[in-house]
């Protein structure tokens, strides 16, 4: 399974990537903002899941999600948003834009594991 992690914080990308790798997902690509994320996704349309931050320069996570969902290749791509924007209005906005699940920073590896499983339909 190939995953794409998009966040403007290299520290956060490393944390998410390390957690994913400990969960057995070795194939993890990265993007530093929405523009980069979009170009990585287009270069690798076989990506199985997108994990994206909200607040980023150039193109934010919400804009990225809208762009992804507007493309017929990625209609069913599982998307998890990982963000400090934990307010109810933000969560609703993200869900409406097409995210499958939502993680509020800071988060534990267990939470990431559970959300991944939920999105992939895997029971633990
Ligand atoms: Mg950010």
C-alpha cells in the first residue's frame, strides 16, 4: 500500500511517516504543501491513501482535497485530514469537502492506527 503524507511541517511529516512505518506501511511519499502534494499524486496515481494537513502555504489541505475529489481518478481515494483545526465547523467543512476521517493534532500513534483501520475498513 502506497501512502502520501502532505504537511508543511517536516517534523510532522516525519512523525506521521515513522508511525505509518511502525504500522507496517513502508511505502510513504511526502509533499510539503498542497501544490507539491497534488504533483506527487499526479505522478503516482496508484497512491492508496492521502493524509493531509489543513494549514499550509501555496495550497492548503482543504483546497487540495477539493481538487482531488474533483478528479475522477481520485473520487474514491481514502483521505484523512490531520490538523490543529479541531472545531466542529472545521470538521464539518472538511467532511463536506470529502475527507473520510479526521485527526486533531497532537495525536497518539494509536489514534492514527485506529483512523487508518476505520478508513480502510479493517477491523482490529
Ligand atoms: Mg501546517
